[in-house]
């Protein structure tokens, strides 16, 4: 297990600095650097009082979001040791290295390599190995001495249990200063006084209860990687290696008759940082040239291009999403070729402009016309629904262009109240109806009130040849005002 504690700010060399946050209107110290700690400055004090003692103190605002982003980047770098990496916010990482330490020459060699990488990033690190995550967290934070893990855990202060402040203070007032003092007491008494969670935490830290470990990233079903004895310092050569990894992954996909839909490349730098790139395709694919071209497109759109720094010592290629892909017979009229070219175009546009910016329409099973379609990312797989197709020789049932909201019309003249209009005014222009077809009645959804008015739609064509889709909102009923009319769409 390993705990890393990042410090995101660096003051002038040799000068103390602190991180502050506003608490009840006052600037209080959230964290202090080692130089400030050596001067007796502790978190929790006010900035004004501290600067009265140390005028040269530098202060930075606490940015929790930036700290979390930095912790995420450190966790990405730790994926070189094990896929089981868990965030221990706000300043810790937990790694399950079971079955992995022999790849790095043992626990000491693994820890030395990780510490060296963190130190190159300016990160202050403390670490510990233990048989369970809770003990590793506590040992890394408090670092007691002991001949064995059990002895070291029992020498930990009660604050290492991670209980609420009130419970920790109550334990100290009861004379229980260390975890060992708590362990020798009956856990039933601890549970009765501080709750079942406190007793469970005591059992976890001494290894008598399981400690859940939820990794932040689930291992993809297919991944290949290449490690280098000498770091790769050229981005172009790194992309060539990525192409070779893709070829290896495609061979494995062919064996399972699958194709990838999402591809992720990670470039691990020697200083511990990770460059991560991801692309998607609209349909399952095993085309190495296509995927590599998408990665190049993705790199071209980056505001901050891939920086190898002192070089990459590990490149990993993952296929987290794969689908069934069997050989298909090409159509004689070239339809399959056209579909493949369209899919390739959508993939390139989505990679360059952003997945959410290239969209397409899809049908939805709704009676209300304005809800019968929606947009989704063009890279998403097609929905199960199909667009309504009119009978051969018949005009379309729905117009191409819909108004949102529908536009009102007035001065409606009808032969009978419930019949189609003979004349109406829309946009200050009178329209004489030459032909009309309908009505098509669309009721309100069942979950709306029963008195909700229905819509009677008509397809009409005026004497100038303009075809409109209009509807009457409601019915003619005694004692109620006449219903209103609207233009909802225009046919081509």
C-alpha cells in the first residue's frame, strides 16, 4: 500500500508558504510547507496572526478542484505499478500491489522507484506497506516505529482511526491515547459509546475485518503495453510504437471476432506524469490505419501537444469498449462502401471538433410532433427506431421544418366549425386554401390532465402552391371560447 501527499504550491526557495481558506469570514491556514512547520506554524491558525510573527510568509488560496485534478494525474502515473489504484482524498493514494511487487524487484525497489518519480515532480511523499488499506493509510500518515506491522499499528494515535473529531476527543479524554489502548477494550463497549462504525473501523485497522478497496479505473478487457529500457524522447517514434501496439490488439480482436469502439492510449513519462488520449469510432473497427489517423487528429487539436519531457518509459494501449464484428458481404451498388466512408467522416469530425458537437437526428416513439425526434452524438450507435416512410406516391406525413413554438394564425374561415379552414391569415398575409387533407387527431399524453385540449392537424395547400401543416388546438364546445389555430410546419 502507498500514500502520496501532493503539495501543489511552491514558494521562493527557503521561504515559508501556506495554503489558506476562508472559514467564517477569516482566512485560516489549511496547510503549511515544511519550512513553515519548522517555524512552529500549524494549520488552523489565522493568516493575520501568523503574518504578525512571520512577515515574509507567502500565502496561496486553497483550490480543492485543482488539488483533486493533480491527485488524479498522480493516480494515472501509479497505474504503471498496478491497475488497482484508489484515491484517498484529499491527499492520498492507495495501491493494491498484491502480485505486482516481483515485477519491480520487491517492495523496497517499487517504493524507491515511486518516491523518486514523485520527488522529481516536487511532491513530498510518505509511504507504507501493510496487509490492509486502513493500516497502510494510518502508517503512512503517522509513521510510528515498531518491529512488526501489528506492533506499529497499535502504537498509532487514536486519530489514525479516522473517526469524527468528537469521537477522537472523547477517546483521549477517556485516557485512550493509542490504537493499542482501544484494541484491548471490549469492542462492544466502543460500539455502545461511539457507534458500530467506530468498532468496525478498529477491526479493519488491525485486520480483523475486510477493508473495501474500489479502484478508480476498471481494468479494460483488452490492453497491450510496451516498456523501454531507454526512454523514448521523440513523439513521432512513440506514435510508431503505438501503431505496433494497435496491430497486436487487432490480432487479438480478430481471434474473438470483435472490433473496438473506444480506444485509449497512455504515454507514461519518466517523471511520473501520464499523457492520456482517447478516440471513438461510430462503428466497430479493426482498421489500424483509421484508428491511428484519429489519434493524430486528436493530437493536432490539443492546445498543449504531447510533451515527452525526459522521455516515455511505458506506452499502453487499451480497448475498453468492443463489439461483435464479423465479415460482411459488400453490396453490388456500393452501399456498404458509402456507409463506411460516412462513418469514417463522422469519426474524423468528432475527433477534431469534439464528440458532442457533431450530432444527428434520431426518431423517438412520441405522438407529439415536437417530441418525435431528438439529437444525439453522431458517434453513438443508431437507435432501434425507424423513421416513418410514406406510401409510394404519397406526400410526406410530416413536414421537414417545424416551428418551435407553433406560430398562431387568425381570421380563420371554415365551412363548418370542425372542418378544415378555407381561408386564414398568417404573418399578415391571407392564404386561400385550395386543398386540405385531414384531420389527424393527436391527443395529449395520458399523464396530462384529462381536460388538456387535443390537436386536429391538416395538410393544406394554398392557391399559390405553398403547403403548410396546421392544427386546431381544442374543440368547439358550448360555453367555451373558440379554439386557436396554429401553423406547426412547412412542407418542402
